């Protein structure tokens, strides 16, 4: 792709983003149907089916980086993606909910807090792994990358076994009578058709992720941007499009927990890709992380903590059409990215 003219590369980059946006809506509707069929709650369904599917562009970017031998873009995209995908919740809270109460005040389960705390733990493991010596290898990878996978699986187990706690169920029933939007009834589609559509959307997302990976390297080089900075900002914003699409679908259908779980659960899944990339490249990724990577990791943890507090406090106060926590997250992100630009120079 390096032989193509810059305008054509930009067109391919934008077209891939547009297809990913379209596929995100299809992933949301089909995941909703699959959740209903297998009996998983919104929290676990968002943390598994939807979170993994919407992060397929990142999977493609890691694969491309492993085979090209340059994983700086992938590392920046994974850690930067966590921060910017958290900011997607600001959009869902403001324009997404419109005249409704803040998103964190209508989430009916503290499972979101559990997922957020698990994400913060995983991000701290990322920092520990980045500060570990590259020579610390176990089973072709580093202990931190293995610990990240174990922590992610443990978080799924915790969410699954706390989905139906009596105290949280009462909150769900209360919200069901008040805040929830009643989605229009549709005739259920055959499960075979639903699975086929899910597979089509996932395949389109993965294929466009490959194009994004290839075009991103060219764009970053020609516009003289470092892999960390480009991956954590521009590329992370484009690969967050599936989360934005699926989140808007979930919010408008009154499935607030699914919307937040997709974002936070998807963020918790992203660092799992470090192990995947290490096994593909036969080179540990985390020990090569630079100061900007650690900076954006801390920013992602900070933004997640704000929303965890928001879910616990359940404030119904709106500021500029969004919850106080969302406004704080937006301000912290803007200031944080400005700091990233300074650090990455």
C-alpha cells in the first residue's frame, strides 16, 4: 500500500471506517438476539459477544503489526483505544439519551462497576508488564500478559455469578417501570439467520480492520506522526466506531447496561490482545511500551474510575445535556490528549 498515492490511501482509510460503522449496527441487533436466545444478561452479553466482535479491527491491526515487525502502532491503538472508547460513553450519555436522565443513573446493575474495577486491575497489570524486563519470559510470553488473560476471564466469571443478585434485581424492576424505553416489537428472526448476519458483520469488521492497519502505517509515516500518537488518537477513534454504533442502538432500545458493558467490557478485552500479538510475533509487546503508552494507560484507568463512581452515586443532575461524570470524562480526556502530544514529541 506504500506505493499508492496519499489521496487514495486516505479514501481507503475512510471507506474502511464507514463499513465498520455499518457493521457495528448489525452486530448490535444480532448480539441482542443471541443474548436473548442463550439466556445471558445484558452485562455478560456485552462483555463477551459484542465486546469481542466490535474489537475485531484491533485484532486485525495486531495481526498486521506482528507480521510487519512493527507493533508500536498496535500497542498505541490498544491502550489509546481504551481511553477514547470510554469517551464514547459521553456521546451515548448526551446526544444518545437526549432528554433522559444521565446514563449512569439509569444503569440497573452494579455489574458495570465490577467490570470497571476489573478493567482498572488489567490496566495496572499492563503498567507492571511494561516495567518488567524483556528477559522475563514464560511460555513464550511474559507473566503480566498471562495475568491479564486470567484477570479478564475471572471478571467474566464474577459478572456471570452476580447477574441475578436480589438487591440488583430490585433496581432493574424499578427502572423497568420508569426510565426504560420500550422498543417496538418485531417478529423474531430465525437463529440461523441471526448467526449468519452476525458472522457477516464480524467478517466485514475484521477485513476492514486489515485495511485500516495497512493504510494507517502509510498515513502515519506520510504525516510524520509517531506510531504511539497516531494509534492512540486517529486510529483509535476510527476503530471505536463499532462501539459508537452499537452503543447508540442499545441506548435507543433502552438497553443501558448493554451499552455500558460493551464499552467497558470491550476495553477489558483489548489488553488480552497483547498475549495474542506476542504469540504471533514471538516477541513480548508490553516490555517495549514507551512513556506515552503508560501515560495513555493511566488516562484510561482514570476515565473508567470516574464512570464507576458515577454508577455508584447515580446522580440525575444534567450539565450541558449530559451527566456530571460524562462532562468530567470529556474534560479529562481533552486535557490528557494535550499532555500526550507533549510527551510523544
